[in-house]
């Protein structure tokens, strides 16, 4: 009776110790390699008891194990040999983990449901396909150039002169991309040779819209100004140009007709005089944003201010034709 109780008690104690060792963080089984594939029991024990949950952490812990002068020569030799074996186990284990992950990802991608066949921008089968993988077992396919350009435009998004960069999105669903999706998409596009300065800067900013805006604010503002100035009929662009033109007329003390230039910007945006005003306006803002001193452009704007009657004559002629 007592022998039976003692045997049962010993068995429970043994199982408790075993479970404690297996579940504790110190003895947690980290390897995927079986014991038979490892070199020795000492190396196995060393690897299993190293601090850290990941390969680099365990490798750093192994590197920090140093030989002291108090050790005997034989012990130093055995210790060094064990550490080398442990290092080989770590490397082999990491190789197996990466191989298994690649195999799983290949299987997973193969069994994901494709949500579209044609690129929504080109409306044709992608020649250089880029995949967006969702967490709901779906995948979308895009042409590399199309999705790279869409991300570029969103990062350059603005409200008038104010930059307002937007997070990359899944074009078909309009859902914002996750951190992992963004990394994958930008890498896939770059592998095909499609990238923009915005994508590279966004990558350097840790894929953070806030960091991207903070580090690229001057360039983003200048791009916004150039965009609205170059867009015919853009109300923000017209306001920006007429304000600039007004300052130059005031500087030269010449009569200014704001309605004349608003008409010209809306009706003859490709007129040589208007194009010259646009060029000088962009030059002035470039100097304002990037340089410590403003560009001296008054010598160039003076003859333009004096020739404002030419625009007036063009407006009169066009109104006569329409009448």
C-alpha cells in the first residue's frame, strides 16, 4: 500500500518537474531540430538554456559566454568545442525555420483566393505583377507601375499649398495598407525597377506618414505649389499666381487688373506671357522654401508688368469672336 503511494507520489513529482522545465522560459523548447540532428547533449542543453526567444538574441547570449582564466586548459578546450557546436545548431535551426516559413508562405499564397485578374488602372493582365495579401485569405494583383504611381500620388497629396500625404491603399478596396503590406508592396515594385523619391523617403521614414511629412515638408510644399500652378483652372493655383503677380505690380508701382489675369489664367493658360509668370512664380517659391534669401526677379517681372495691355487686347479679341 505504502509502496504504491510512494510510487504514485514519485511519478507525480517527476511529471511536475518535467512540465515545469518544458513550460518555463529558461528551459522552453526553442529548437525545431530533433535531438538526433544535433551534435551532443551538452550543446543541446546550451542552446536550449540560452537567453532570448529569437535567433539573434540567442546568438548574442552565446557570444557573451566568455572563458575565464580560472578554467583549466582541458575545460577551456571542451567549453570552446561546446560553444562551436551550439553555434552550428543555432545556424542550422534558423535555416530550417526559414525554409519551413518559405514553404508555408508558398503553400499559403497558392491557396489564397484571387480577387481580380486585370489591373484596375491598365484594365489588362499585369505584365509585372505585384500582389497585395490580406489577412482574410484573399489576394489582389496589380501592375507594378500602376500601384507604385498610386502610392507616389497619395504621398504627394495636398490641400492647396498645404501638404497632406496619405497612407498607401489597396486600390480596389480603398482600404489602407497595413505596415507589412506596405513594406511588401514597395519592395515588389522596386524589384521590378519602379520607384519614386517619395517611396524611398517613405521607406527611410519607417513607413510613417508623420515622419515622412516632418522630414520632407519643404519638398512636399514646393511640389504642391508646382502642381496647383501647372493645373489649368485650379482655383488654388489661380489665387497663388494672382497674389504673386499682385506683389510684383505693387513693387513696380504699375496699375494692376486682377480680373484680367484671372481671365487669362482660365482661358489662355498656355499663353507665352502667362507661362513666363508661372515660371517666375515657381522660381520665387523655390527660393522662399529652400534658400535663405529670396531670388531677385524684379528685373524679369518689370517688362511683364508693363505688357499687361497685350493680355487685355487678347481678351477683347476673344470676346468679339464669341459675340
